[in-house]
């Protein structure tokens, strides 16, 4: 029996290259379709290079009148069951309330899957649905010249940054001025050391491109910080907890472990409930 017996509708923001979470849920739709299932994105723009059709009225009517159950997949930024789906899957691409303050308002029978262990928090035996979202060919250490020190800022404002901890020549990589993935890879391949006050897929990309990540914490913004759980989920290598040259040089020797871990996780665990 085929493992995809019912339609999947995925509700997500428009596809953008600047959010790994958004890319992941769009990629899940692509993978379901590529493996013989039927999945649609709902009310959003999509990546034209992926097999992610947008639900149209004819498809919607066919699903509604088929007499069969169908499954809605909601990221953690969605409250309730806006599609009135008979089966709801909560795909936790972050901890509840981190990106938005809305509660999940989940139903008692909703199914939960977590993108990473760190997002599961107090869940017992969490179901992990890990999808490799990084282009391992694009993000690779193939540039010998490392001439940049980079500070990554997204949800942590520049006003709370302690620049006394950072190199004098630090350059800010800000999501206020996002780069295309190709341009981002170009910057990261030149990066000597990558500093971040927050957990982000961009940290993993930096490590893939040959730069250790120094994990910092900003007072009042601890919930965004890189944690030991983050490090375990990212292959356990490439992150420094001490902003010292000795610690950075030591971790530089372990950067290869990130690529090994990412390559190993490229197989997808399918929703089979």
C-alpha cells in the first residue's frame, strides 16, 4: 500500500530564500509530491523550481467532495485549524511563540512533529521530522581567503550588542537587508569567524562554508540564543562557547563534522500516521 493515502494541504507564508523554516515546509510539499503523494500549498507564492502546486478551486472542490479524509500541515506560527481539516499535523519549525506570540490552540487529536529536538522542549518521545534544507553544494568551504568577521543579526536588535566582545573590523549580516542564497554563500565563504546571539540555520551554513560560530547571549533575548541542544541538533560541531582564539582554533578543526551530519540527515522521515 502506498504510504500517501490522503491529500495534504500545507499552510505557510510565501516562499523566500531568507527563512529556512519557510523553505522546509515548502520543501516538504515538494518531497511528498515527488514521492508519489498529493500535496498542495495554500494561499502563498511558491518556488517555481519545486513541485509545490498552489491549491486552486477545482482541486479544493475535488478534495471536499471525495468523501475521504485529508490532512492539513500547519507550522507553529498558525493558530487553530483555519482550514477546518479533519486531520491536523503541527510541524514545529521553532518553539511555540518564539517567532509570533500566538498560541497554537491545537486540538486534542492533533499530531505533532518537530523539526529539531530543541523545539520539542518537554515533549515525551517527540517525533522528529528532519529535512535537509541546505544546498550542500552551494554552501561549502571552497575559498581559501577568509577576510571577514561577521555578526549575524535577525531578531536581536543592534542596540543590545556588546561590541566590546567583537573584533574591531566586524561586519553585520542583517536580515533587515537579506541576501540571496548565492550572495549569502559568497559572504560566508569569506568569513573567518561568525558571531551570533541567536540560533539560526545561517550559523550552520557558516560552518559548512568553513567558519566557526561563536555563540553569544544578549540580556533579555536569551530565548533566541544558541543552546547545547542546538549544537547537538546541528551535528555537535563548529560552535564555540568561549570567544577566545584558542577555542575558535580548536573548533575550526571540527568543522567537517557539520557536513558529515548534514549529509547523513538528508534522508526524510515520512509522515506515515
